[in-house]
């Protein structure tokens, strides 16, 4: 038995025979053409480009119908890449001047681009590499006159293992036959991860090289809850996971029944459970899972797969779409959090950063790029005339920065008033607390806003100086770390003193053991991915505030993440013995 650890991107457990997707699905056999025949070869290339672009557009249509426009747009961008005249020119030159076959020329050009991207050593760019591989495969398939039908030919349920899966391969996976998948590369924010989550296929990515350790047909377990893949499991592990799977089915049915029950502790305290969404289409899940509203709408996903910035109207329509699906419910719209690991296409190409997580990302980028920011602020304000919209600024580091953002917001309000455009003049304004400086200055920040939302995903990485996307420092990156918990405690106390509400919208809220300690620290609002809401609700309904408070007091006295994790796990085993992802 071998255990591999990666990044959990889509929850659930899959057990089945491995099916390995060949790294070189299309062989490039013939390398050269006869001298003087390059015009015919270039014509062949042109036909392939046309057909591949048509195919990508067709995928765009199918995916848009199945999952929504935002997902389809990924393949619209692929079509545009395939048709890029510079790409065609580069390949045609290789054919003309080196007598390479179209396949060989394409291979050389794509490899060159991949190398150039790899030399930038940037994670988001790594995600773009899979887009390039995707279009290469599409073109090669056309050139070879053969369709890549491997994935479609499956007749038995399997666990798919691959070096990488492109977004289009993922979006077209057949849920009947693909029980789960695991890849060697990939990060949390890759298109592949986003699509896997939307399809509900358990998935783990970023496992590092492991395909050489496994053969097709070997038994594999993909644990999408914990980001673990087990090759050739021993009998005990297999039984353990089979029990989890069985429990999961019954458990989900039970959780479904919780949908219409309030999230109230055994001693009668109401906890507000909100959902995190990336796309307007996900708003339906907020209702399905019995959440109280949207605690975090990551609006930067409007940029997914696009070359042009979304217009004010596109922003506005996306917000209204969420609003219409959730009448009367609060919707916290977070302003653009682009840069670093997310959608760097909108970041300024002039800025070459050694350390993007500490660079011009998020609010910093918006304040440098006020026109871009104003477009979004106008759209949010306009949408606020139609429902309970709240606005939240991400990555605030200083009070001055928050003030600058607010000034811009007021300026946009004035502009809309002059234009007689309706909006909510009292729109609640909040700030995320996800930078240690903001946490330490919570007292002052609290005077400036109506609410706080603690972004533990980033707060943990900045407190511990451990990149949240780097598996090599994952041992440091822990929500159990006493420094993290003490800082959260500090923020909650500041919010309480100022009489403003405070929420936690990082992944921490989604895990029962952390939800328990957060409630103990005084949190009365938690925001998590919609699929996690029922489990957190079950926890809330199983505890008393008093026991949560005692647990929080205990962990605040502890000195290591290990001790805290052990203690909290024991508590959860006692409270929710059937809880899964622990
Ligand atoms: C966070 O940092 O905790 C958060 C919720 O934001 P994101 O994961 O989008 O950075
Ligand atoms: Mg964040």
C-alpha cells in the first residue's frame, strides 16, 4: 500500500480500478516532409486549425448548456487560442523552413511556449499550461484524422489517473464511468479543479509523480475530502474506506433532511450558515443545502477563460442572477481578488513579481487600476437596489487602504446619484481580515466597517509564512496553529467590542472540528462551500455554546498545532462519531 498526498479539490471517496490516461495519447511518428511539399502541409495545418476551433466551440456550447456560460467560456478561449494567427504563423514557419510535418512543427512550437511559461515559475501560469496542452491535443487529433475517444470508450467504472487533465477533458468526463480522478500536477485554482467540483467527481490534484508506481487495473482509493490517494490499499484501509463510502450515502440522505431545520445549538443559539460561491449558477445550491445566504461571492471568477474584462452590465447581470435565485437572503459580494494564484491575466503585464502573494494582488491591484474597480463598484451598487447586497473588500492590509477603497465607493455613489441611478445608500460595507496586519489592527478597522469576514485561507499562509499552494510547506499550513487561533480570537473580541458582525469565510468553517472551535471563540456566522453546509449544520445542532466555549478556552492555552488537532479530533469524535472528513 502506498499513500500519496495532494490537494483535495472535489470532495467524496472513490474506490475502483485505476485507468491511466496515457501521457502521449497521440504519437508524432513522421517528422519530415518531402522537400518542396510545404504548401500542402501548411494547407493540412489550416484545415486542422479550422476543424479544431470548430470542435472547441462545439464543446463550449455543450459545456455552457450543461454547466453554464462561465464554464463554456473556457473553451471559447481555447478556440480563440487555436485561431490565433501568431500561433499559426509560428507553426507554418517550422514547416516551411525546416520541412517538419505539421504534427512535428506543432509539437515544437507548443513545447517552446510551455518552456517559456515554465521559466516564469508561477503557479497560475502552470494552470495556463494545461490550456496549451489541451489545444495541442485537439490539433493533433485533427491532424491525425483520429478522434481522441479513449475516455469515451469506457464501459466499466474506473478511477482515472493522469499526469494532468485539461479543463475540456474534465468537463466531458462521464460521471457514470469515472468514479474519481487524481493527477500529478494542478492546483486549487486550476480550471480543472473548478470543473471537477461543479461535476461533483471526487478529485485530488498536485500529487507529484506517482504514475510510475501504479499499473492499469490496480485498486486505488481517491479521498477527495482529505486530498489523499491510496494505491493498492491493504484490507483494513479498504474496509475503512468502504465504510466511509457506505456511511456517506446514508449520511447524505440524513443531511438532506437537515435542509429545512434551523442551525441552532442545543442550548438555543442561532448560528448563521452562509455559502461561498464562485459562479451565479451555484446560487441554487445555497437553497438546496439550506444555507442562509451567500457569505462570499468570489467575483474574480467572472474573469475565467476571458481575454476582455467583463463590462459593468455583465457584472450587474451576474449579481442579479444570484439575487433572483435567493430572494430576501443576504449576498456578500467580494470585490475582485485577482493576482497571485488567481487569474493573473488581468494583472498588469508590466509587473513582474518575484513574490506575487506579497505583491500587487486583490485590493492593491484594484486601487492601482481604479477604472477597472469603478466598473465593478457601479455594478454592485446598481444591484443593491434589488436586494440585500453587501460589499466586501479583500486583502486589506492597512486602515489607510480601506479608507481609500471606501472613498472610491462614495465617489461612485455620488456619480450614480447624479445619474439618478437607484442603489442602496446604506449598503453594508465590510472588510476581509486575511492579512496579519489587519487582524492586529482589527480594533481600528472595526470603526470603519459594518462587518468583518475572516479569510483564514490567506490568514494562515501569511501568519505562518507558508504558501497555501505549496505542498512542501503544507505541514506548517494549519488552521490548528495556536498563532492562527489566537489571532482569530483577537479579531472576534475587537468586533464584539465595536458591535459589528464577524464571519469566517475560509475553508476552516467547512470542517466540523474547526467550526466547533470557531463557535467557541464567539463566531455566530460561518461561510463555507455549499456542499459542506449540512455537515456544519449537524455539528451546530449537536453542541452547546458552553462546551464549544470550553474547548476554545482549552485550545487557546495550547502551544502546538499537533496538540490542538488531537484535542479537537477527540472532541468531534465524541460529539459527531459519524462525522466523515476527520
Ligand atoms: C480566504 O483567504 O480565506 C478566502 C476566503 O479567500 P480566497 O480563498 O478566495 O483567497
Ligand atoms: Mg483570501
